[in-house]
């Protein structure tokens, strides 16, 4: 015969198991997503560093297991992708600008793996998403600073390759500079490399010799040349003012975190599908920003700062939309 005391004892005995079950209930939330990334350049390269940093942050939070490879040659890119996919990667990041066809082939062969890749192409259903650094808005703002700070009305611009992702930032920068200084002229050069600081430095010296006093540092090496010659530089993607406190006036920053977090969540909850992650790099999603002026806070004219802040407010409110121009920018300097 079951007594009340027996029932109570039975319930108490079951309590630890029930509590354990409650703590284990959201196990899916604690499951780490297996993420891999394949990069063709070093982790320190500014563009890739933003992806790598966002993924390392997710790893530190305990959300993912993260493996990655840097300096992967284009000829080896497909092989490395396949190794990670075969090894159980659920989500893969990277940049496939030079290996587009091969990367998309891998995605077709691994339909259950989610791919979020830097690309100039379109999405490929069901699992190949694309992204790029849609940071034309802070690029425009940094251009306003450059135009306002140039005394010679000559700005030099050094880029990697004339691809849409680079071109749109340069055009936005140039438009911003023209807003604050209609007389400004530009010298544009591409070094045809994503990571060749000495070559970028050499191209910058040539621009300075022709009168440029503000340099747009789309690549590493530009700020080094500007520093040596006592000129100003505008940073791109990352903030290097700490390394160049008297050189880098402003920088358009890229934050990959919104895109990374969106992809991880989608893979975890089973809702992942191919989409364009590019827009999540825009300012309204906190995917980009204008870096604090820092060491130049008191060196910039107050009216210039006011103009930049007003334009930023207009961008965030939707009152002003930065034009996207993916065509190759041309020099205007005579």
C-alpha cells in the first residue's frame, strides 16, 4: 500500500534527476557549431583579420569550435575546403574572389554544410551565402575628413585590386572628400595584390612626390609611407591609429560580428539558407562605423567634425544614402 510518506520520498529521490533534466534541456543552445575558415592571406591582413577576429570572439564565448588556415594558395583552396567539409565542419567562412568556381563546386558537393564566403557573385542555393565589406558609409565620412584636411587639394589612393568591393569604397571616399573640398583631385593606383606592403609603400611615395598630402590606405604599407614623409593617412577596415598616432586621422571600420553571429545562429537552429550577408556590414546593423578621431580629436577643425557628425546622423536615419558605384575609379589629378 502506497503511503503519503512513500510518495514524498519517491518525489524527493526523483528531484535531482528532474533538476538535471532542466539544466540539460537547452542542450542545443550549448552545442558548439563546428566552424572552419580558409584564408588566402595572413590573419593580420586587414580584411581577413575582421572575419578571424569575429570568429575568435565567438570561440571565446563558447559558441563554436573554430579551425582555420591562412596563406592558402589559390591552387590549394579547393582541397583545403574539402578537407574541412569532410572533417565535419558545419559552417565555413573565407574569401573566394580568385577561386569562385572551385568553391561553388565544393558547396554543391556538401549541401549540408553552410558556406558564407566573401564573393563578388550571387548566392547559390541551398547553402552558399556571400558577403563583402559594405562599409561605403563610413568610407564616405572618412572622405569628408580627408577633403577637409588636405591643404594641397591632392589625395592619393592605393588599392589592392579594382574589384567591386574595393571600388565602391573608393568612390564613396572620393564623394565624401568632394563634399568638404570641391577642389580636391585624386591619384588612384592598384598594386594588384592583397598583401604587399612594400609595393603599396612605393606607390604612395610616388603620389606624395606629386603633391598628395592625404593618403587613402586601402592596403597595408600606405600609412608607413605617409608617416615617413610627414603626411596624413585615412585607414580602411581596421583602426591603426595606435600604430600611427600622428598619421592616421580617421578610419572606416568593418565589423564582421553581426554577420558571423547571424550565420552561427541560423546553423544552430536549423534555419540556415543561402543569402547575401553584405547588408549586415552597413552602419544600421552595426556592421561598420567611423573610428573615433582619438589623437586627432583636437586637431580637426570644429566645423569639419560637425559636418561629419551631421552626415553620420543623416545616414543612420536614412535621410542620406551613400551611392554604391562598383566601377573602377580613375585618377582625376592632372
